[in-house]
């Protein structure tokens, strides 16, 4: 941490004003950090979040002040690369928050840099998210940066882990399978039910129990359903029921095939 | 209900001694129902459950007593068909508990019959499951059977629904997508993480949040991840990370393709 900040809480520039920037910014602000600026390419988004954090809204990378302690990049993965090239060279620690972007992207340009990737899904619609139990994956370009990032991360969460770029990318990939893809399967289930005028909520107790089971056993151990029983008759019936839903049929076929495979080993 | 039983609690024969038979039998027994017999093709299974329910263990269909009030068929879907042909013709109400088997299989043989399908995943390892909040899907061959089944079902659960065979089959299919397939995705995530020496529990807070979100919004609305953002760079990186896991790569490709499709509409 710079000398200027050590007397008080460090100063932060937030680059991004989306879902993660909003929740992270509010949490840091709540912990006493000073948020100096909020960058967004759209004036309205910058204004809204900056107002909530008593910060200066900016919409140009060249307006970024160079003497802050931390610069948090909270942008979508597909624009980080381009944006990093536009951020001025600064003395503070530049941190990105992405699961899939390597730290190398930052260390090529900034001496002090690192990663703070929260394993969570964020949505502005949700009023408040506590970071206390969210695993934070950190790494850094040097010991000074690492110590500073760890100190900050520990004020946010009880579960801060040192995770290298390769591991982080696998965690992100695993999260896509476990959460983004599961959510899509829920959407398919909801769509199938809707066509029979049944609300998706009928599956809530089953979904809750599915989650409970993997908390005390490995998911492999508690697999249920026709595929793990090699119940080919039921599988055939399901494929028939899906004859007008070729996309769903394809997903059913591929996952069922993989369950059959992985339980025959 | 037969006259014999109306003075007391009705009498039940359990056909099956597996996960569902165990939980359903214990729940019915706990509510005061008399369990007359427990059938299993293996003597040991019949003995264990019969002992817990103070019932007679039997291993032959011809030993099934003909004057009970209810006969609950709790067998795997792929053996129900063959087993029904072996059950003696009885006067009581014959009920199967399967999500995917049509009621017609029973009504061809038994005057009084119906279905009671609990939307839940059962496992003997779990000590006790309360049926109170489990949705029970019921239908019956005639009014007498329906009233009897509803009366029994209402003693078990607060969420009893009249659901026809077609609807029930779609609910079962939807449950396979939402739960059996999700669990398999959890298993894939766990496997990917294990190879990086990271425990699957790192994803618990994210999984819990994923479930929380679909309780207050439709799954379609709260979809996150690279596919819904059309973030092709990240998708490409993930496909590269999976280059030695062709089965996982296939699942990734198919689900991602379907998310891209369903959010471009």
C-alpha cells in the first residue's frame, strides 16, 4: 500500500459499472475504502454507481487518475484485452476480477498487478450480496502486490485462496458446467413443463435435495435417474417425448451417453 | 377403503424394498398405517425393511395376500411391466409410484388402481425424509380409487396434485433434465477440479446462489456465463482446456450451442 493511504483506508478506482463492479464497489465502500472514480463507457452507468459510492464518474480511460492504490478491472472477459491497452500506466496495483483471463495480460504492462476472482454469479437486481463466504481466488505479480491484495481480500471474505492462472481457468470452466449449464437445464425443464401448463416450482423440493446430496457426498456417488440404472426403456420413452424438440433431444442424448459411459467404468 | 379398514388405519402391502419403498414404508408406518407385507426378490432386503415396519417379508409374488387395502408398487421402471403380470388379482387399490409408467399398465388388470408419484430423489443412506413438502402426483382408475388415494396422499404431504399420465411423464422428463443431468454436470465439474487438486466444495456458494436465483426468477431470465454473452473468445478457450476430454467437450459444445440459440431468438 502507498504511504499516502497507509494512514487511512486505501483509495480505489473502479473500472466497470456492471454487476460485479456494483456489488464489489458497494462492499468495498461499506468497509471504509475510498472509491475515487468509477469508469463506464456509458455516462449513465458511470453516474449511477459513482453517486452510490461518492466517487467521480468518468467515461474515458485517459481520465483515470494515476495515484490511486488499487485499480479494479470489472469488465466483461471479451473487452478486457482491448481495455487494458487503454488504461494509463499507473503506480498502484491493477487487479482484474475475471475467471478466464490470465494474469499475464496485466503483468506485461503493470509492475504491480494481480487477480481477485470471486467465485459467484452477480446480478444488479439483487440488492446486496455479502462477500463473507464467497471464495476469492487471488494471485499477484510480486510479493508486495500479493500482500496488499491478500490484505484487501481478507477484509472482504473469510475464504481467500492463492490460485494460479491455470487453476483459476479450470475453476471458471467447472463453474460454467456446474452453474451456467445447470441453469440452462433448469430453463429446459421449465419450458417442457410450461407446455403442459405446470409451473417450474413443482421441481423446487427435488432441486434443493439434489444440491443437499452433493454437499455430503461426491456428485458421482449420488447420481440417480434412468441413465445410471441403464434403464434403456425409459430413455427411449424420453427420446420419443422429445421428438419435436430436437435441440433438447440432442442434449438428452449427449448427457445420457456420458452418464452411461462414466458409470460403466 | 374397505369396510375392514375403516374402523382402523388401512392395511398396505409394499412391493419393493428399495430407496422409495424404504422411505415411503417408514413414513406410512409412522402415520399409523399397518404394513402387512414387504416383497423383495432378495430375502435380505425383504427381511430388513419388513423388520423395521413389523411386516411379513416375502420373496414370491404368489405369497402376496389378496385382502389388503393398498398395494404400493415401488419397483424400478424397467421391471414394473414384468412384475405387474405376476401380481395376483386383488380387490384393494394397486398403486404404482413411477414417474414414467402410464396408469394404463395397471388399469388393464386391476379394477381399482392409480398412481402416487413423489417428485423427489430417494436414497436409503439418508436417515429420514419428510414427505410433507414433496409434491405428490396422483391419478386413479375411478372415483372410489381416487378418493382413497387422495385421502392417503393428504396424510403424507401438503402438496397433492391431480396429474394425468402424459403430464406426469413430462414432469419426470423435466426432473431428469433439472436434477439427474445437473448432478452429472456437478460430477464433471468435480472431476475437472480434482485434476487441479481443488475440492468441489469451492463451488458450493455459487451453486447455492444459482438455485436461489431460479426461485425468484425464471431460469431463462437469470442465465449467465460466456454463452449468453456470446463471448466466443472464452468459449474457444474452454474448448481448448477440454481438448483431452472429448466427452466433456461434446457436452460443452451442445449446451453452449443451445444457450446461444435460445438467447438469440
